[in-house]
C-alpha cells in the first residue's frame, strides 16, 4: 500500500495530527463535539478524571473517564470547513498508522455526538427546547467535494427539498445525510426530532439582515414550510450536515443534539443560553452513560 504523503497527512513535531494536536492514544472512541472552546470544560467537569488536555488554535480536547468509560470532548469552532478538518483528523487518529502512513487493515468505528446550539424554524418549537436531528441537510457545498451517495429515503427528502426551495439555482446543490439510528433511538424523551439545515454562514445564509440585502429573502419561509412525509425542518445551524455526511462516509456513528437558543419565527432569544446549554450537556451525559457499553 502506498504511504500517504507528508503534505496530505500532516503531523507536527510531536508526531500528532496537525490541527487537533492529538496522538492516537490521546483520543477516546466515544467523542462529544462542541463548537465553543469554552464549552469543553463545561462538559469535562462531569468527568471523574481527566487524563489528557491538548489545544491548538480553536481545537481543544479533554479526554478522561466517567466511571470506567473513556470519553473525549473536542471543540470544533464554527462552520463546516472546521468540521471537515475535525472529522477527517478524528478518523485518521484511529484508522491510519502514523508510522507507516498507511490505512489500517481493521477499521475502528467512533461514536460522535455533537452538543450544540441552534435556531428554531417552527413557531411551536420554543427557545430552550432540545432537538435531536434525524437528518443533516446541507446548503453549504462541503459534501459536494466528496463521493456522497444517498439512500432512497434521503433521495426522496432531498429532491422534495430542492423542488420546494429552488436553492440549487443559485447555490451549491444541497446534500443530505442521516443520523445514526443506533444513537438516535436513545434520545427520544424530551427531544424533538426533525431535519437540521446546515448553512454556510450566520447572517445572510440564515436570512438575517443588518446592512446588506439578501438574494433569497424568502429563505426562512421556504425552510419553515418544507415537509416530506413525516419529516420537516425543525432548526438550522452551521455544522450538522458535515458531521453526518463525513461520519457516514467514514463509517462512524454520529448524532447531533441542539438546544434552541433563538426562535426565528417568533423572534425570541433564550433568556439564559448558558443554563440551557448546561441542561443539554447534563441530559446528554446521563443518557450516554446509561446506554449499553
């Protein structure tokens, strides 16, 4: 097998993967992803002990234990471009031999759960609600650089979405990927299930107007009114579709959980976003720790 070149698999001076600054032994197989670097200690404070702390740029990692189970919590920063880095490097840490620079013959599957914040696109999903995302629907272009194929159900939703929104006429062709059903089934009590749309920005791509006019002023209404069978768009943010798409391509189990901090229809914002995030963190950890190991 041809070794992966130094320009493609970049390792730093301590032989750690470049952006995450992690050695393979510093990563757990069960991972929590958070956007905000400040949220890493919010999660790891619930660990019984922390054995690894690493940081490079906005990527902070704490690895430790809850009971006998080992977990890592990693900050990704904002956007699918960062998720592209994080997901590829996480996979490299477990599935590429750094000494030979070759893919391992036996592949390892990671469990990856995003703990994030999001905006609601339905009036009846108020701020501080919790959403477990059934699908990540990307309008951000990242997954178009990969050989992503859709199953029948995904293709049906995607075609209905394109017809309804007409977004492909001026933007990258939308993509869709599903959550891990193995993980999703554990997150039902207290969670709303629905499609999460992933946008390539926070202002114009999410229909916000400050000083600039929008090329798609009807975007919010089209997202809110979309439905395909039992599925509708519940929320949007900037990471989920990339986590699901890359995770599925690489063979990992992924789930995105979000607390709603803004309702874009009722124009409301959470009175205490930090407390809402804390509630999601605790509920997520309680559920994960009760799952079969």
